[in-house]
């Protein structure tokens, strides 16, 4: 059986997400070491030939109904975690190619008077082999 290959996307064809009232915290950069245990119960560390991918915890502090609907539409369009998109980091203004990092987005209503929501989600950097960067980003 052949190993599956990554689908490649043109960066110019990816939608851009730049949400209002957001903050982002760098969560972690996982190492590229896995533990392999042989049938003889002998374990060893194995270095995986994979890039270090960044992860951000994003909090959107105030989403009105139209913004919430746009975020839900992006989620549906990208198939949840399946397809990458462009995201503009709120602090440094840099554009990153990312996936949704979790299987859900958490929404919480701020109050019945404001009719606004908060949203918490995780973004994970897309693998470099997924993106054909035709924009020079």
C-alpha cells in the first residue's frame, strides 16, 4: 500500500480569516520524536522527519451574529480541520497558512442583551508541502 500524499493548494486560492477582536497565544511547538516499542518490549526514541509546526490558541472576544455566521461558514467550507486557509496574526500582522486545530469551535454567548459571542479555537500551521506559495508570503 502506498503512503498517502498531501494535497497541495495554491496559496492565492485559499480564503483569508482576519477576525475582529481576537487575541492569539502561541501554544507549543511539538518536538519530532516518537517512542517506538518493538515486540520484544524494547523501546527507543525515533526522530520523525517532519517540520516543527506552530500552534496558536485564538480567543475572539466579541463576535456579532454576522461574524459568528462567517466563522461557521469558514469552518464548513474548510471541512473542519481538513483544508488550510490563511490567517492574519493579530499582533505581528503576518499571514500564516493554518488549519483549525481542534474538532470543534467553542462559542459562548456574552449575554442576552448584547447578542454577541466569544469563540475559542486552536489553529495549527499547515505543512509546507500542502501550500504552493504563489503569493510570496
